[in-house]
């Protein structure tokens, strides 16, 4: 299968630090790797309605919901590019992940089986010197990947507040050069949930 990267941009700022860092990492991908970039501000999802116990699920085929479902199913690698907002992913990113709950129960989609074995990555910029404050964001992505039986490539972290700041983070730019080249292990929950 040809590798196909889906970059899900969850920033409220166009060309923000997180997107700039994600694009620097994407520059290192081989030319035969397909890339699709979807900005959640340009393709907003409606508020998520939890219908998991209803029986009238239908597969969305049009609009932003259909676009994101199809792009997610087609991707071998999903990159969540969300700035660190209050120690986790942005609201638009969280809404996209909430939709995964509905897609798990959509007839004919086999969402979990399709994503199993694929890879989830993260890219984030934060305006803090201590990267440990991003642990809740990393946990959200790791645990989502673990539940879906996906590989987790980790999160590429960069520092930046004002537009373009991340381009001064030489350590983040160096990590971006090899980020997608690393082996992504199967995600595991960090604790026993039984």
C-alpha cells in the first residue's frame, strides 16, 4: 500500500507555528508519499451528537463530515497538528476525534478495523519551556491510537507563541527532519484499564 499522510490542522491561526512545524516535517517525506492537508477551520464539523445507542446511523457521504471520514479511512498515517490549548488539543481537533466515536458505529465503515495497524502522529507548538505540560495532549493521542490498535509515532514538539516563532526553535527543526522516518510502535495504554 502506498503511504498516504493525512494532516489534520487544528489551529485557529492560518500558517501558525504548529502548521509551520508540520510542514517542515512533511518536507522530509519521499516524493511518492501522498499528502492531504485538511484545515478544520476551513472544513468545520458540526457539534458532535452522541448517537451510539441509536440505530439510525448512516454513512456521511457529503459535506465536511464525509470529506473527513473518507480522508481518514484512506490514510495510512494520520497527523494531528494541533497547538497546545489549555494543555490538550484544540476544540476543533477534539471535535474531530469525537467523531471517531460515531464512525465506530457507522454501518459498512469498519472504522476500527480499517485504522488498526495504521499510524497516528502528532505535531504541536507550545508557548512553554517545559515540554511536560504537553503530556495531556500526548496522552490523548497515544490513548486514542491504543484504543484503535494503531501505531503511535509520538508528538513532534516545538516552541513558539508569536507567528513564526517555531522557525527559531533549532532543536524542533532538527527533530522535524527525521520525525516521520522513525519506527512507530504499536500504541499501548500507559496503565492497566481492567
